[in-house]
């Protein structure tokens, strides 16, 4: 069963003209439940115009701060993002699931690590949480931040980032890339490209010295940087990324349609959740387990429904499924039988999935 907790908003701060930072007042008796690791996210739920709306947002605060803060960037036509930027106020209550996500590596206070991190726009939110936590906990580690925005006014958390550079002078370097403002240094003008990544790895940092790399932003940027860093010699297991869902691409839609054609009609599905079983038959109107289960009356965890956030992940116990897209699960998780239920198309007569994972 999905557990949401009613949580009050304690602070609403406009970071830029189209981005608002929201801090939540977690009650003392829920702080253990809401304990989190840097880089994780919260799933929020509320009613807007009579409709239930769920969205996931990365925590930009550090667990060391005893603070729970997210940033919501306005998206054109975005139901929740416009609500958060225009209507939400201190004292309002949102339903929130406990923190989740795997976009992190463990803190190691005994080692001096070199981190490189790439972010675009609101992709800075989990990156900021990661930077603050590791710099404070690993006294000899260093960070290089490569941060892409339209212009200087659109840089989210610029003051906080600059303050971190002053606090950890010599250990934290910042490189702002702008697409709508000209800088004196050509490298810093425009989006990340293969040529720019090659220049960074030859002049700004040596991949041989990089212990971990984090990337957060749109799909095209993430995969370009990932591929170029691997080409430069950075081991695949040192590259960690989280994609911010901005709608399915044409390629995603084509792949999803091809997988949906493999659906087994009328699959008998058993959901194990909270130690209890829920049984239903897949309806012709739905091609994935999550939508089929919700239509049948199940109460399951989910957020983006785009194969990105992993809130709806579960384990295949019996039968087989095929995922339409997957941007959230690592290869080793898939090898263990984990799937995203929002993308899982049943391909056998019977499927049993376990959400207690």
C-alpha cells in the first residue's frame, strides 16, 4: 500500500522568476521515516482542479542540514509546477511519500575523492545535495561543477553555490555554461557538445583522476556526456545519472508501441504489496501492469509514469514482462528481476509481481 503523509509547507522562496524552493516541516516523530540520502527525491501528491496530481522532485538540501527542501521549476502547461510557483504558500499541506531514489554513492570520510558533476537548469537540485554532503563529510574530497543555464539570472541557487565555493575554497570549482549570454571564454558559451567535453577532459580535468561523476538534466545532454566521458576513458561504473522527465520523445513512443504489440491478452496478474495479495486480469484498455492494477482498484506507489523515477519498481516473481522504456533501473537491478511497473507489459498468461522490494 502506498504510504503518504500530510506535511506542512514551512517556507516558499522564489529562487528565480520561474523556480521556487519549497521547504517542508517534517514533524519530529516522522524524521526517522523521512531520513534520506543525498541525491534522493520526494514524491508529492495534491488535488488540483479536482484531479489528483503526483510529481517527484529531488531534494536539494543535505541530510546533514536536518532540512527537507525541493525546487520546482515552472514548465509551460505544467499542472503542478504552475501551482507550486503561483499558488502554494506557507502552511499549505501536501501529501508526501518518504524519500526514495538511488542517485548517490556512499560517503567515505576516510578517502579523498575527486568528483565531477554536470547539471542543466533544475538538474542542479540532486547535484547540490550531493555536493553539500560530500564536501562536508569528506574533508579532502574535491568537486568540479559544470552547470548549464540560459543566462546568469536563470541560475538556480546561485548564491548558495557561490557561498559553498567560498566555504570550500580550493576544493570546489564552478564552471557556468550559458546559452543566451556571451562569455569571454568561448568554452563556456552554449550547450555541452562532444568538442566541449573533449576540451574539458584534456584541459580542465583528467578522467584518470576522477573517482565519481554525476550528471542530471535532459536525456540528450546526459547521454552525450556519458558517451564522451566513456570514450575518454572514464569507467562506466563511475558515471551516475538521473534524467529529468520532460515528456516522451518520438523514439520513446515508437519503442513503447513496439513493446505493447507483445502484450499477452488477458494476463492474470497477482500483486504482492505489504505482504498481501491483489489479483486481477489485465484489461484490454491498459498495456502495463501499473495502469491495469490501478484501474482494478489497487493502491500502488507511482509518480512520473514515464520510466524515469523508479517509484513504481517491483520484482517479477513469476511470468515475464517486457519494459517499454527504462531510464531508472541499473543493469544489475534488471538482472535481478526488477522492473518498472508503469512500463511493464505482461507477455505470459500469468504474472506475479512483488512491490515489497
